[in-house]
């Protein structure tokens, strides 16, 4: 049988690899030394030019199936490794058949759990890893994907200044369906609990686990984080059109769970509106880059997250989710953000940067709305904040210099 490569557009040099040699015998000069998790199959990393690929030796049927699943997950924008191709028709020098190979692109700057869960890993960092894995599993289940072998070993983690994102690596046991039943989700969760506890017990036995991390309790925590997130994500909530602050409350609850809101969808029916939020553990700087792209505002990360949350709430309240995001962002910038900035009296403009003033106005609005049980509105909240809060703050521009005042002047001209 001739050697065949079923592949997405990729590097033709893949055909030059020594496919006639069993993967575990590939020469060292062909391989890249990278940390990897535990796998039931032989896995090796190879570099071709500037790209690094992971090659897994597996039966042809399993390789083709996993390749197809990974391609479907990629089309649905599910965090997973990129499937590059399947190599079949492999034979050794004696003409004996060799297993097929699944080729995926190595996820740059990612690490397996064994490189992260160690005696030096702080407990709060470990919790962020659990959050990332729980968020990934929720994302998969909402897309109708049954994993069948959820574990740390089948997950890669990317880190950036303390932020984590989890990516599916092994889809061999997965199934993609229109929707999952509660029973299928529960079974997948039970497998995850068992696998994670076993992996952590293995690290503990090797002296590689922080003494404050208890394996069984930690595996239970992943399941609990999943349940909390699933209930918050899919729990139906009905509200009237004038209760926009209820959207803010929903976003706040997800933020308190440790998740950032990446998308906000709204379904309108006869009786009201049902809000569903999709959370995502994002890399550091994500919000700053997205806000700059959409609005031109260059602010700090936490400020950007707060402004983007308000933008999402604005889209939901005005039922414009289907419109072009940049057009809606421009409307929000003019009608909401700049309206608040223009309302700041000239003698108060040196108190805080515009983005910080806007953030505090949103906080003030939330506080007033909670107290009164209704949405008090943006501009009334801004007027209250300016007269009762901002006027008593110290003048930061006098301390930090003209850098603070410049953005306000530019916004006023705009």
C-alpha cells in the first residue's frame, strides 16, 4: 500500500519524515524535546522549519476519526489542538505494516499538567487551572461534545502572567452530537472526577504535589466548579426591558466565580427575555486588545474588562447582537462612554482618567440600582457620582502630570 497523507493545508515536508520507521525508534535529530503528558500511545514532537508538530501512532480508523472530530471542534471555535493530517499506508523496511499516525500542530507556549502541578505550584494557581478545565468541559458540553476521557493528561494549559486557558488534546474517545443529555454529561463528569483524582494521587506519590492540595477533594472541586458554571450559564432568567441592571448582576456573578464573559446572547419571547452567558478563561491582555480594536480606547486590563462587560450589556439591552460588532461598539462609544465623559465638569477632569471615571460610574449605578430595585439609568447615576463622589476625590492630574489630562482633551475633541 502506498504512503498516503490526508491533510489540511500544511507543510509538504511532512512527507519527508521517516514514516517507514516505528515512531518510538525515530532518530533524535528529528525530534524536539518538549514536556508531554501521559499517553497510551507513542507520541513524539518534530520540528519542520519554524513549526512544531505532535505525531501520535494509532490505528487508521481511530486516527481518521480523531482527525475528523478535531477539525469539527476547530470549525466551532472550541479550544483544542489543530489537526494537521493522518498518515496511512506505513510499512517498515521489511514490508510489514505499521500503525497510522495522527499529526497535530503543537500548541505554542502550552504545558501539560505534570509540568504545572508540582511542589512549587501555589494553591491559588492550581485553582485557576481547575477553573480553566471546568470552563473547557462546559464549553465542550454546550457544543454537544461528549469527551469520554476528560483528564489533565488529555488537556494542555497555556499561561500568561497568571491567566490560564485549557485546550483539548485527545479526542479519541469523543463523540459530537446535536446536544447532550443530562445523563451523558453526568457520566462524563464522573469519568473526569475519577481520572483527575488518579492523576493527582500519582503526583502525590511521587512527591510532586503541594501539600495543601488534596487529590480527591480537588477532583470534587472541579466537578463543583463545573456545576456552578453550568447553572449560572444555562439557568433561565426572565426580566423586563427596563431591568438592565439584572444583566450586570449576571455578569458580576460569573466574574465572582472567576470567569470572564466572552459572549452574551439574548432570546426574546412573549413574556420577556432570557439571558444566557458564555464564559471563557482568557489570556492576559485579551480585554485591552479587544477594546482597542473595537473602540480605539487604550486602557488598563481591568478597566477594559469592565467596559467590555458594559458593551455586552448594551448589546443585549438594545437587542443588536446580530449586528456588526464594530458598528455596535461605535454606537456604544458615542452614546454611552463619551456621554459620561462629556458630563464631567472641567474643574473635575483632573481627578481620574476617563476610563476610571466611567468604571466608577458603572459601580455607582449598580449600587443605586441594587438599593432601589430598578435600573436607575446611566446618566442619572453619572450625575449622582459626579456630585457626591468625584468632587471629593484628590486631583490625580496634579500629582501625575499632564498625561492624565490628555486623553480627556482628545475625547472632548472627538
